[in-house]
C-alpha cells in the first residue's frame, strides 16, 4: 500500500511535499476560486495542474519519478480533496457573511437557512 503513494522515498517526504505543500496550495487555490464565485467543478482542472507541480517537486527535490501515472494520481487525489475542502469552507463563509439574514453556519462545511 505504501509504495502506491510514494516512490521509494520515505513516507515523510510524501507527507511534506504532497500533503503539506501540495495540500496547502490546493486549499488556497480552492479558496481563491470560491472567492470569485466560480462553480465547484472548476477546482478539478486546477488541481490537475497542482498535481503536476507536486509531482515535479518530488522529482526535483528528492529524485522521485517525474512521469509516473500512479504517483501522479495519488498526488492529484490528495490535492483534489484539499482543494474541494478549501473551496467549500470559503463558500460557507461567503454564504453566511453575504447572506447572513437568510443563512446561518451549521458546521465547518455546511450552512442552513434561518428559521
């Protein structure tokens, strides 16, 4: 299972580059897309690009494989999850702050209509 996620380096390299750096960049990208009121599906093509950048960082910094579809898919999946979470958190914040008379926060990723 571990070799499906990272290519011979340590799990710490995967956590640092993919989860922290790539996930952070993906979350910020998702927030930026939500801030300009884009639809959620536009996160997907941007995360494909962020996944390429993460794969390049693995290659350039730690000698990983550059063109590896399995590793690219794992990196992109992590980035997609982080990007969608960042998008949703920003959208909830927008819906509560811009339409506060209609909506109320119902958790970190949800809002509800006021009664």
